[in-house]
């Protein structure tokens, strides 16, 4: 299994806690950094929101996406642990706490009382040139109560 660090454009939606995998309200687009190292997944918020800063003529338009992944700041991080892998598809459980021995100044804990998970795979199976896609869903403590969210992201190439 190959380690990855990729920049993705994410369409984020809110959902109900009881049906956290089903989008209920579209929130907008954001750029995220997705890192896989061994059996660990990290989804990091970059605080860069759409519309795309990668439009023609912008500073970012002149840099390859993998170089941009090194420039963007990491904010809150969701952690996951590999459950299964088949071909280029990887299924992760999202974590409510950091793994033992790890520290993080910006963890984003996922509530373990509702459905949660992530699927990272190539858009076209068995095509190594196809962009990576990520679907992730879970719940966290919102401003007043439990809040669900859904990520639908694709690699920026």
C-alpha cells in the first residue's frame, strides 16, 4: 500500500446525526489535504474555500497541485485507521481520539456514537492516472448539539 499526500477539492454538506452519510444541506467547497501513511488516514482542513484560487492566471495556476499541498496550512485534522483495502480502494474508520502516543494541537474528534467512515479510491478503478476521490461522513459536537457532515472530494490535478 502506497503512502499518499494529496490536495483535494471537497464539497462539504451537513447532515442529520442519525443519517450522517446522507447530505442534507450543502455548505460549499473547501480544499483539504489527505494523507495516508501506513494504516493511518489524516484529513486536514486548509482554510482555503471556493471559488477556486486555482483559476487561470492566479499565482496557484502556475504551480502543480502536489507542490501546493506543501504550501497550504493545515488546520483541524480528522484521523482514521484502515479497516480494509482492495485494489486502490481503502476503507477507514474515523477516530474519536488520537492513537496512543500521538499528540496534535488541532485534533477534530469524530463522535463514535453515530455512523462514521471514509472511502478513498481512484475515480476509475485500476487506472493509476485517474484522480483520487474521498467520501467521508461523521458527526461532531456542533454549536448547540450533534451535527453530521459529509465530504465528497476529488484530487486537484
